[in-house]
C-alpha cells in the first residue's frame, strides 16, 4: 500500500496543488509531493491508535456499514490516487480524523 501510494499524487494533496498561486514556491511544493513524509509523527500515531474505535463509533451512531479499503487509483489519470479509510457505498467514502 505505502509503495503504491508513494508513486502517485494523493487526494490529500489536491487542495495544495489547486490553490497554488504565482507566489507559491513550486520547487518546495514539488519536493513535498515527491519525498516520502514521516509516518511516525505523534498525530499520525494517535490517529492510527484511535481510527478503529472512531469507525466503530460512527457505525453505531449512523447505522451505516463501513467497508475498509486500500488505495484507489484513477483509471483515466493513474498518477492520481486516494486512500480513504473506508467506504459506505459507491458514492460515499469515509476519512477518519481523531483529534
């Protein structure tokens, strides 16, 4: 998963790309998209620790079934991908944030 993810621009970065202006440091932006980020930061570890509990709580409250998933690669533009935490149906995905 991580290897496949590292080959593509992830949906979590689309906003940074789409809102770039003439004052954006494009060199720095490109480097941040290409180089792997540290996946052992305190916020990421915290999110991993509580993600399953958050999804269980969401399922209990909403009564929706959440199917865990991996990476989705765009067929038309295979350099683009998304890796949501799960999906509810064909048009709804879930991305968990654990503050």
